C-alpha cells in the first residue's frame, strides 16, 4: 500500500481531511480498547472498595461516634462519585470506538488534521489537536 503524499504543507484548508491509514486506525482502536479495559478494572476496584466501606460501616459501627460515621459516609460518597466519573469515562471511550468505526473520530475540529494516537489514548474525548488546544487556551 502506497503512503498518501503529505499535502498538508501545500495549502491549509481546514475542510479537507487528511487521510488516516488503516494501520493507524487500528492503533487508535487498540489504544482505546486498552484504555477502556484499564478504566473497567479501575471501576471494579472502586466498586469493591465501596462494598468494603459499606461492610466496615455495618460491622464496626458499634463504637462509632458521630464523627466516625460522618467520615465513613463522606468516604463512601467520595468513592461513589469516583465510580460515577470512571463510568462516564468508560462511556466516552465506548462512544469514541463507535465513532472510530464510522470514520468520524480522531480529527481536530478546528484544523481538520488527524489528532495524534498518543493524545487520543490519553484523552479519548479530545476533539482538538495539541496546537489548536493551546490556541484555544490562550484566548
Ligand atoms: Zn488542530
């Protein structure tokens, strides 16, 4: 398979998409899938911590004063909100994988260039390339 010629330097037309090779798409898919698995493991871990906290609350709450109970409730709430945010990130990665199949994922919304695989792996919900992101932040 011939590599597509790099036309990016020729003319900057944001509407025109550069091409992404099948191999690169596979790399993104693998990175996203790995990320999803990581997040799922983290989610399971958090859920078991919640269960543990809940069990602690039930088993050794006899000698607790109000402050202890408060701390435990707080910890549990923290864990639950952590679990929810992980859940949210899993959903983002799953959506990214769907969009990748449709060919609508991994392109900078601002300049139309492909977003590097590494960036997508770290931030599956990224919609801008690093350059454009920095420009946005500077405004
Ligand atoms: Zn860009």
